[in-house]
C-alpha cells in the first residue's frame, strides 16, 4: 500500500506489520517519527532502534521482531539507514509479514531513486506493507501540510500570505514551519496573518540556518560551526531540528565511506559531492564508529533521559565532524 504523508499521519496509531518512510523532507520525517513515538509511549509499546550499515545487520532486526521482553506485549522496531535487505533478508521480511503480529517494523530511509523504488524490497512493501513517500512536490501539497502546522499553532494565514511564505522559503517546509512558529509568537493576538505581518516578523530572520551549519561542518570549519550553532540556539531553533541536520550529514558521510562510487544514489547533490569527499579525507573510520552512539545520547538527552547536557553533546558531534575533539 502506498500512502502520502497526511494519510500516514492519520494511521499512526493503527500501524502494524512493516512501514517504510523515505524522502528528503526533514519536517515530514520528524513529524511522523514524533507521532509514532508518542503513540508507542501512550500505548506502552516497547521501542528498539537499529542503524543498518550493512546487509548482515538485517538479521539482528528480524531476530528482534521475534523476541519480546518479559514486560512487553507489543514491539516497535525502528530501523535507520539506506541498505536494503538482500534475498535472504527479503525472505525473512516476507515471513514476518505473513505472521498475524501486532508488532511494527518501521524503516526510515533517505530519498530513493526510481530504480530503487522498483527493487524487490519495495515491491514486497508495496504489496504487503506500507510505503510512505515523504515528498511535497506541488504548492497545494505544501500549503496543505503547512496548514496543519498552522492549525497546531492556532493561527490562520490569508491566501496571499501563504504564497509569500512559500516564495520566501523556496519550498523549504522546515524553514516555513519555523517562520510560522515565529509569527505565531510575535502576533499571537491577530486573527488572520497577512503578508505585512510575515514581512515584519521575518525580514530580520536568522542570518544562519541549519543548511549553513551543514556547509560549515562539511568544510571542517569548527569555529564557524560553533558560531552558527550558538546563533541557532539563541534564536530559538529546536535542538531536535539541529540534531536532525547533523545526523543526516553523518549518515551520508558514513554511507559514502561504504559506497564511494554511489554518491548520487545515496542522496548527495551532484554539486556537493566534492565537499563530502573532502570531508571523508579529513575523517577516520574510528570516528564513524563513534557517531551512532553519540547520536543516541544526544537524542536521549533532548528527551530529558539521563543527566547529560544536550548542547554539550551536540558540540561534541560538531567537533567530531570537523575532525576535532572537545571535552576530553
């Protein structure tokens, strides 16, 4: 079954079997993941996360799906990566899908090209699971998605304000959502937001964005990366969005290290391939091995689990990507 983002959002609480989410819209991925995790927590569903960096890792995923802890009746296995199961893995996937199970296998992948979407893995998912494309290719789709975000914030926009917002952010949904949050805070008493309100609120908007942070990280510029990070924090950028940006670049670098000839296939823009290759030459395999655990620590600290300072951990991640070390 194929679903779009808004259809998927309505079915989160009933999700069973196997779902795959793929695309290049961080806002849509983050919102769906937040919805899934909130639903699991509310229903006391046990959650396990796996980062797949090789085909053999899929055995661990399917082993987990068949083994509940003593205190759980339902399990959600969250898988991140861009490595699809091989023939033996697909056999295990089919076997799992044939079971009458309340468990959920949720696979989160970056944007897939047309040949990947025709692979045997996606054929199985289309036939027996749920395939969610995290895209918003048309203005109507983007406005519909952002209308939901505006409704959450309790604001309404005039029609020409929607057009201005989209043009201002060049179809970047994540940046547009952040702008909705700012205008909601600034003009909380206004019934319908007009273009003038948006312009007044956003004309002095951040000098830096998470995209600037990504570029500084790939260039290995530690001082500039920390400066941008501190600016983003001071301007109210959610730590979860900063983490998403950093983890995305880490995943791409680790995938490029494993598949140096497949830069375009794993989702790196053609104009930025040399930048990623330059970053790889600066980093060591040992550095990559430490990243998944560090990302998990940051995610946990942002959620208030444990006693570590999330901002300090993010700065460790920034330094690591720049080939440096903080907080020995």
